[in-house]
């Protein structure tokens, strides 16, 4: 009986994960919607509250505390991001951006994280820097078993 319950749960879980149409590692160009960046990080619904770029690192985070509830950090390894485009797919080689995915687990005070240096899909477009702000568009699909992704537009503070 317990085994049957587990199998049903596993089937329902995999169906809900597979039902999300935004996650794809095919590398095909995604149409990025005209909406604020949102998605799923480690199985949790994500909608960015704050975006920053500092020292070549783009951070999209959700949560008002010192430590974000959910966050994606993209280490671009370059300072000149204005009007730049990044298109990374599973076949991309060379010096690729590193992706850090962080989440604050329930009843925990320190975040957990996963780091991806390849085998992900990233479409990232930056506009011009105006004052200390820059607008951008993102599609990110990560190869974790919970199929984390972020898609949409953002406005980041440039620090």
C-alpha cells in the first residue's frame, strides 16, 4: 500500500513539473514576454523583487530580508554589459557565465545553493544604462531535477 501511494505521488509530482511549458533545454530562441521576470526556483514560484548588477554579477532576487528567499546570480565575468546579448545553449563552450541558484529552505536561517557552469540555456539581453539603471530581458533554464527557470524582463540597479 505504501509503495502504491509513493508511486502515485511520484507520478503526480512529475506531471506537475513536466506541465510547465516555460522550461526547455533545447536551446531554441524563446519569446520573452513583456512581463516582469518570473519562474520557478528549486520548485518554488519566483517573481523578482529586486535586481542588481555589481562587479559583473546580475542578481535577481525575491524577498525583502538580508538573505533572499529565492535568487539567481549570473556571473558574467565582464563589466561592459550595456547593449550586450548572451545566448548560451547546451553546445556552448569556452568561458561561460556561471549561474548560482539560491533558496531559503523552510525553517532554515541559511540559504542552500546550486552552481551551474554549463549544460544550461540562457538568453540575456541588456539595454543601455540610464542613470544607475539598466533594463534587460532574460530566459534561463537550469538542468536541476525541479526544472528551475526564469523568464521575463527586469530593471536592475547598477552599482
